């Protein structure tokens, strides 16, 4: 839709109308312009003399950006969600709409290169995990954020990479993205009240779609050798330890909790954590918007029996 600057300025002026119904009609007309109107709104925001109107303009910008984000996430999920990085990047756009995708990708690739140099002479799965742990936790300094566990920034991997702190899901995402780019078969496991990683045996992930139904159908492709806790400096543990964890929570030993989950399930978990974080912070509007994204993705996720 072509934007007439004079018409837009007139509409913005009408935001000051005391009638809420008029304000709502005006807001809808402005947001109907779509993403092309955002630069005009940002310019109007800077020139606007009243704080109240600035609030209206900012809300419209956020509404348009959220609409774009929903469409992008729906497209990612409905076309197979094959690239976890794409889903993770989209999740960051909720709070950081100007985040540069290539810059974020380069940061992951920089860690991959550091790990590749350390992995040159490592042959066994355990040795590879030790090398990854050394780079991620010792050299880079990533660690679980136990002091502020529920803050939203723990869920955005761009902020986790900046602050060197995250929650179990964001730490697992960074760990698995780096590992998979090195052809190391490490994948997320969606546990209740926790999130871990599984190391799968004899799997060339560069030549296999590890987000396919065949891979996700519980051990049809490769067996889990061991598990990794990315929130605890990459500590390694066995299936028996996982049994004990589920027993402590009094949760049935469903196969879903022992095997890699889909990329969509990972992003649903990211959004659920975010929704809870915003709710805990008292921001019910953001929490509700995030819940919309959860609901959008849920029909593509894996039901747990």
C-alpha cells in the first residue's frame, strides 16, 4: 500500500482525539499500511511533542513488527523448521527487531572455529565433548545464570552471548548449534523442568535431516550414547541418571524425555520460558503476545503421550 506522508501525518494528529473509538479506527488505518510505514512512524515518534502520542506510535510500531514476526514464524514452522538457527533468530526478533541475522550467525561460526581448532586431535565422543566444554565454558566463559534465572534476556541467545549467562534452553541451543556445525551429533532433549542434550551414535548429520520424523521417532536413527547438561558446564551423565531425575519429579518414563526433540519443540520451549519471564516481571502484555506464538507453533509440535 502506497503511503501518502500528508495523509499519515493527519492520521497521527487524530490519535489525540479523546474518543477511544476514533483512536482505534485511526490506529487500524495506520497499521494497515504494513511494515513500510515503520520508518514514517519512527520519524513521527521523534517529532511528536506529546508523550501520550509517542506511546500510541510506539505501540503501533510494535504491533506491526509482531505481525511480521508471526508470519515469519508460521512460515518457518509450516515449511519444515529444518534450521534451528532460523527459528532461534526469529525468537530474538520479539525484543530485538533490528538484530542482524548475519552478525548473529557469525558469532556462532566464530565459536565453531575456536572449537574446531581444539577438536583437531579428539577422536572419541567424550573427548569431543570435553573439547567443546573447554571452549564454551573455560575460554568463552558461558555459564548458567543461577542468580537471575527467570529474566527474559536468558532466553535471547544474542544476549546470552553478550552477557555469557543463560538458562538451560539457551545454553543448550548454543551448544548444539556449534556441535552440529562441526558434524557432532548433539541434540536438544525437552525434559520437564529442565533441558539437556543427547549425543547420538554413528550419525553423519551433514547428510541427514535430523529434524525428520524418522529421526525423531525414538532411536530409529542412531542410539543415544550419553547426555549432557549444558547448564552445568557440560557435565556428562547416563540414562540411569535421567531415570532418577524423572523419578524424583514423579514423571512417567516417556520415550520423548530420552530422545532428541524437534526444532519446533525447542522454540516452543523458548517462548514458554519467555512468556513466564515477562509474566514474572509484571509485563502481562508481552507475556500474552509470546503466548500467541506458543499457540501458533503448538499445532506443529510433538504431543507427549
